[in-house]
C-alpha cells in the first residue's frame, strides 16, 4: 500500500512525484526499520536528520544561495505525507514548514547565512518556543522576558510542550522585549537562542498519550545572554510574524493528519480481510463494509480538499481562515478514522496489540497540536 493509490490528485507535477519516490525510498531504508525503537527511546537520533539532509528532505524551500534547493511548498507537503503514512516520527515539519519560513522571511542576511545551510543539512535542529506552563493559546500572556543590557538581551522564563526540545541546537524564543507595551502583542519579539548559551537548559522530555518519539520538552532560561543581533527581524514584531505564517503551518498539520488517516484506513482494510470471524472474515460483515465505505468517501473528499488548499498556497492565495478550516476538518477526520478503525481491530481491549493503537494515540495529540479546534472555529467565524 502507498499513497500512489490515491486517484485524481492534482496539486503536484512530475517533478514533485519524482521527489516523492526519493523520499519514500529513503524512509523505507533509513526510517521505517527503526521507528519502533525510536518510539521506545522516545527520541529520534540526530544522525537521521543528517541523513535526511543529504537527500534534500529538509527545508526544500530554502533558496540555493543558502544551501537549499529553492523549491516550492509542494515538496514540503510530500515529505509530510510520506512521513505520516510511513509512521516515521521525526519533527521535520516544524523545521521545514515553520522555522525555515521565519528565517527566510524575517532573518537578517547574517542569520540566513549562518543557520539556513545547517538547517538544510540537518547539522542544526531547530525549535520554536511559544507555549509556557501558565500560558497556552493566549500568546500575548507570555511571561518570558528579554531585557536589554548594553548590546545584549538577558532572557528569563520557561517554556513547555516544545517540539524538538531535546534535540534543538537553535531555538526561536518568543519573549517580551517590552513588557509594558499596550496592546501587549506590540512588545513581543522572536529571539534566537543557541543551545550552548550559559543559563539555557533542557528540562523533562514529556510523556504524552501518543507520538512518543516526537521530542516534546520543557525549556528553561535563567539570565541567558544573547547579542541584540539575535533578534529575528524587528524588535516588537514577533506576534505579527507568528500570525503571518499561520496558513502554511495549519496546512502542514492538515497534510500530515490526512496521510496518517489514510494509512490507518489502508491497514484496517487489510486487517479485516484477514481476521477470521465465525465462518468468514470481519470484512464479510455488512457493518464493517458500511463503516469502511463511509470512511473511504470522506478520505476521498479530503484529498481533493487538500490538493485545492495546496494549489492555492503555491499561488500565495491560501488565507488564514482557509488554513484554519483545513486544520479543523482534517484533524477531526483523522480522529474519526482512527477511532472507527480501532473498533474494527477489536476496540480498546487491543490497545497494545496492533499498530493502529499507536496511530490512535497519536491522533489524540495531532487533534490539539497548534491550538485546539475550538480556536480554529473562532478564527473561521471572524470572516462570517
């Protein structure tokens, strides 16, 4: 089974599909055989990132002058699809789909030359630190500060639920450079913090209900000094920068979750056709066929919607609300597919018996990643 079986896709051209075969072959050799061990270790080794960098899987959109391939987001989306479908859990999408975009759009020439080539090669793994222990989706309420002291910032605070937190070499820290600014978002900036800075420390690698190998951690900043030149873009523009990249970030999540849902469906079809029950198989039951038919129809519709959204984004036309709608719908569908497919495997009594159980737990995490779907509904409703 593979994503090649999805008929009628229109977002990609021949070059995209040739790249897909390279990605798929790489994951089959370097990722899939080790994914279970990485889940047990609760961490993907840095060496895997470097191997992925060698075949061009990291940050495909980075211009050639900074060591990248200078391609479009369609190549990122293919990596997202193939990694989700194969079950390889590395946090490439955060580096390629989110952090690289911030660097490309807002980084100084010195920052781009310093960091983008290393991000492309996998020699540097990045994270973005927004969420705090007492602050979730209300980003303007963060308490981490970056106060000026001569030609340096001094950073104090803590972050949690940070993807790539244990592996990170460079973290984009959202901090208040002007705590008294009104409205509060005007006092927020994004500061680059290298992991070898004195006062920076990595806390717990957090236990989650799924996606165990996805590196999610606490980070702490105690009088961390970084030069003023580590500010990404203009001081006080951090919140605006974060909001401006949301369509791609939300589309990235939609792509991954839909591919994951397709994998769960395909595995379940194969399972029910083999699983013996009474004098036939589980697939022979009318209820099984009806459940699968319903899910197949929704997945088919979902692929068409994703291609529409990807095509709009490649033309620079995907809106913030459309990106939110994509995340809302596809993560909800992923959850529905995982839940119904788990039931066809025998339900919760077999939670540790089949791979579908791991995907089910992962879907619980995906559904809330990047803000709850209630927040997505709020975003969409603003344009009604």
